[in-house]
């Protein structure tokens, strides 16, 4: 597989597909504008819709000769109130309001809450947030079939609006029956990443990983404050992580979200896990051809922090300017990565190598490349782990990830600084170096007479054996 398109930036872009971006023509425009991964949101659309989009992405991959990753984002449990007579009520601060198991339409005094697990888990004094946090309720009384609350912050409330309980770990699995059907579908389609919603505890990730059984990587979405309390254990089970700031910002105070974002990004980097920053990054571009200055700064902050990837949601799924949104994100990333402070910040944040030969080789490759001014580090990788280890070091030069599997190449499309390519097997270090030199030159990553650094695992064909480093001249 040869590439006709080479990104001149390290940070990657995810674009969500939706009504605004489901044609072959628009997907091609988004890819050319800078999208590296496409996200399918299983909160919307049928399996037939998603299957058609997957075919378009795979066709796009063949057209451009470049691996393209796909993220299937499963919905997770959606906690919602029932319906109202007339579809809508106005709730006033200070009044009492009951949430109960009665399915009858609600009014200004009560509404159905079809989740007995919430009633069971909530304690007196607990906070309930309705409609993305716009309304705040405090529990006054608890019975087996209802919660009596006081309206702390009132406002309009309409049918089927969401419920959040930031103070409580709910006895609800992260995967619903719908999610399991969706997982069966996406795993049969050969998807690279599964976005796991509503993660509260490590067991949620372990369950999804057991179902995936290595057929797809699990990207844990951190959107519940409860998950932050057990972050280390959750990250240790995850293959990648997403800072899902929309839902996280409902249950956390707004001033806490930027701090949580930086903490999660740093914790993921220390483990060498790809980390995505998502939600409302260029929100105004849903309906405007340019972002606000604050949004541009928000994207830049994620890039300065060293995130592997930034994501567009409604901007490309349902917005009026999907191509312009991707192009703007590409421009912001490119500008930040030309700033000397960006490089200096990454160097300051570089983690210490773990005490293993693989990490020692990865760290050495970056140091050697910097010392000799190498144009590229070539990581020959069976499973992707060698390229991930080198990416963890955030080198000055690009990383060429050479692998024998298209599935691994697609997964590496998410990873900071990695330009992935598929090649046939090699059987010796001399053959590996010759292959690395040839492909680095063909991909435009190094020219005749320039030096490259090659890292690999010997014996070849065994995942996780990074133990060899060579310097070669093109």
C-alpha cells in the first residue's frame, strides 16, 4: 500500500460522520482536508446506515492508498425522564417535584423516572441534574417507588430529557442490550476502535474487552466523575482513552473540566495510551464558517498538552461547514506545531522510560534521531506496540510505522506522529533496514543521502519484542 497523502503534522483528527458527511464526495473532502479517523455514532442511525458508511470509508482508503481508522462509538445507557402532558412543563426553584415509577404522563408536580436503580442508589441530599445540567434537584425523601426532590435551579423541562446523578455510582452496566447488538455488528465489520460510553469502574472496561477479544481496541470514554476516582485501574485496562468533555462537564463543575482534561491526558501519556480530546471543540462551526477565538485556543491547548488526537462531533456530522471545520482544525494544529514552545513543552513532559528493553530502545531511538538529525524513525511493528512506544517519546521527526497487517496500520492512524504503511514480512535485520530505507524514500519521508533510525524486534514476527536499533543512510 502506498500513500498519496502525507500529513505534515503529528496530532491526528477524528471526524464524526452524520447527515452532513455521509456521501462519498464529502467523505473524500473531509479526508483531504485532514481527517485521519472517522467516527460512527451508534446513538443514531441503523446498522444498514453504518454498513454503507463503512463501505464508503474502505473505498476511500483504496482510492488514496492510505490506512484509515474507524471508531464505532456505542451509546451506553441513556437515563431519561418520561413524558409530560403537553410535552413540556416549567419548573420553579423552591417547589417540590417527584420522580417516580408511575408511567402516566407528568406535570409540574411529578414525572416518570423509569430507572428504579436510580431511586435505589440515590440518598437524601443527593443532587440530580436534568437536561444536561440545566435543572438541578436535591433529594428530600426516598421511597421504594419514588424520590421527592426540591428544585434548586428551575426552568423548562420536556419529554425524555436526560438525568445525571454526579454523586452516585449507579449499579448499571456500561453496555446495554442495544450496545451488545451493536458490538456484534461492528466486530463483524472489522472496526478498529470501539468507543465505550458510561464507564464508571474498571469492570466496565474488562467486560467490553472480553467481548472484543482483541478484534478491536477499546477506547474508554471518560465522561463520568466516578471513573476519575479509579482512573489508574481503568487506564490499565484500556487500549485508548477519550476525554469526553460534554458529559463530563454536566456532572463536574465547569472549572474542574480543564483540570481533569490535563490530568487524563498526562496519565494516558505516561502509559503510552493514545488519548483523544473531544466535544465542542469548534462548536460554533456547526452554523458558522469560522470558529470563535476561544474555540481555536481550546484546540490549541489540547495540542500543546500533547494529545494524540482531537475530535469533531456535530461540526462534521450535522453542521453546515463540515469540510471547513476539518480544515480549520488542521490549520490550528499545524500552527501550534510550528511554535517552538510546543516542542519545548513536549520535551518537558516526556515520561521516563519504563525499565524494559523495549522502552529503552524506543527512548534511545529518539535520542539518536535528535543527535544525528535523522529525518524519520522507522518502527517495524507486528502489533503496533513498537510504534506506540516510540510515539510515547514524542520525537522531533515523524514515525514511519511499518506493519504486515492493514488492521494494525488502521489502528496506528490514531497515534501521534505515526505515518503507517503496510509491507510484507521481513526475516532479518538487514532486510528490515533495506525495506525501511526503500519505503521511507518512497513515502517522501527521507531523501537520498539522509539518515534514518530503524527500530524492530528480533526475532521477527513476534509481537512485543522491540530490542534492536540501527542507523541507515538512504
